[in-house]
């Protein structure tokens, strides 16, 4: 077998078999396949696709390219993954709710890049919080308090790191089998029995159309099921940011507000549905009963208590969770006001994510540092009526010079018109 024949086969739209997929993954990890050959195969996959069996085999070989976690001693365990968005802090609300309902959360998360944020950056904005934890400490923590969220270990799915770096520079990111295998290989290697997926659709998401989002959700659920994991997906709106706070410590404040019974309606609703799906799969329960359990965990303060226990166990200062006013405030703030009267017909998530990045809340490159206090608080959401001069949002930054460009970018996110918009529902579909 050689890689040229494998590339030729995919170029001719033929399905690859298990031995060929294993040869490819092994070859990129050992270095026996050159980057230009791997890139050629990625482009052929991008153009000609993969069937469900090939995608499941690719995912399995990738998942076993490095360390895998055996969480069976912690049963029932659940994990969740969002395909990424702006203001998406759901993991930090859903995980404590599920843990408070007796579902063990042993979760590895990532950092933000481009216009989207990452759970690990948000957690690191809590002073003292450690996201690099030894495997034994990670297991012990889940055993004792039922929840741990840590940074992805270095040797988890090395094949994905190699492939993602190549895809990023060869215009091959946007392929459903490649995205599905990339995400699901990391979820399979991380070991949870239940995998709840939140596939975002809209301007701020990877998937811009409902059709693409549905196809990605189906591909990922299929991979999870074929690998013996209970897997489900919600397809949810990312045309406008989720909730009202965007930026790392600002999002932690919104997490705390939500776990205290407040928070924006869209954020709270989505978190309850994601948590209910996880609980229902993990405990073999009807969704309605699981939703009631999730609501009770939120209202009683038990979920907030779980967050506090996790922060304390990972070295974070719990005083910040008890009194969010302690979080350092950015040195500079500026309101953004409506330039005309009317209904907010669009608050474009991608533009808002880019505004937050300009303020210092995000990274353009992996190595960039971020300003935890930077970001945006939205005072109005899509569908609200504004009069000219009303404040729509406040911008926060420690780099005064970024304010003018950020305010201009924010204005580009807005469409104001005479009629209320036809908003798509927050939850647009479900794949079980
Ligand atoms: N997130 C991933 O982890 N991989 C992709 O390919 C796309 C989004």
C-alpha cells in the first residue's frame, strides 16, 4: 500500500477501506507521509467527501492516535461540545447543572481562536484557577465532587493537531467529514459515555446554513453511536450572540448571574435544554423529567454550589464567584448608541465577536495573549426597539487606542429597521 494510490482512489471518488485510513493516520503521526501528500488527500476528501463508514473509521483511527481516557470507574459520565460561537458560555452553566443532578462531568475543553471564545480562557479569568491538572488529580476530583473542566492534554488525538494545522493553511477546514472526525475523535478519546453536541448555525458559526448544520449534527451523532456512545445534538441559533456578555471575565459574571437564577432568557433556556438532554441520556430518563431536575438544580442553588466546588478544587478564588464585583474592571469603557430609531433587526454575531477580539478579548493567532477584562455587555438584543441615542452596548478594554475601531466594527453588526425582525427559533432542530 502507498499514499499515492490512496490519494488517487479518493481523487476518483472511491471509498477508502479501514487499512488505507489506518495507513494514512499512522503515516502522518510517524512522519512517513509528507505534509504535501496529506494535504492532497485532505483536498480530495474535501471535494469528494466520505461516506458514513469512512468517516467513522477515520474518527476511530484519529481517536486512537494518542492517549485515551477510560472513565468507566466514574460511570455515568457526560461531555458536551459546542461547535463554537460568540458569548457561548453554556458549558460553564450546563456542566454544574448536570453534576448537581448526579451526572459526572470529566471534561476537557479548548481555548478561543478568531472571533469565538474558549471555555479554558474563561475559566482562567478566575484568579488562581488551574486548568492543567494531572490525570490522577482529574479523576480524584470527579470522584469526590462530580465535576472537573481542564485543558485538553497534550497527547490527546495528536493526529488532529497535525491535520488541523494542514487544513488551516490549505483551505480544507470546511468539510463535514473532516470537521465531524476532528471534533468527535477528541470526544471519543476523552472517554465520556454521553456526548451532547450543540451545533451552532448562523453568521457567528462555522455552519452558516440550517442544511449544513443538520448534516454536521447527523454526521457527529452517527459517529458517536457507531462507537457505542449515547450521543445527541441540538442545532441552535448563532446569528446573534448568546446572552448579553462577551469576553472572558464578563462571561464568567454572566455564568454566575445565571446560576443565581438571573441571566438572559436565551442563555438560560438553551442551558436547561442541553443539561436536560445530558441528564436524560445519562440516567435513561424522559426528557421532561430531566428538564424538571435541571430546573430544580438551577433554582435551588445546587448548580451554583457545584461551580464553587469546582473552582475551589482547581485552586481558584471562590470569593470571585461569591462576589463577582471583585473581577478587575477594564480601565476604559465606552457606550455604543443607536444612530437611528427602530427595531434591531440584526445584531450580527460574527461582527460582535470581531469587535470583542479588537478590544483584546480574543486571539488572532494561537500564541497571542488575551485581556480577561475586555469585551462587550449588550443592553439590547435582536428584536428590541431602540430610539436614536439609546445605549445598545458597552465596550470594555485596557487598550484605549482600540476603542474607535471597535465601536465602528460594532456599528457594522447592527441593522435597524421599521418592523420587528422574523427571528429564527433559538433551538432549530434536534438529532437523536
Ligand atoms: N472544531 C474542531 O475541533 N475541529 C474542526 O475541524 C472544526 C471545529
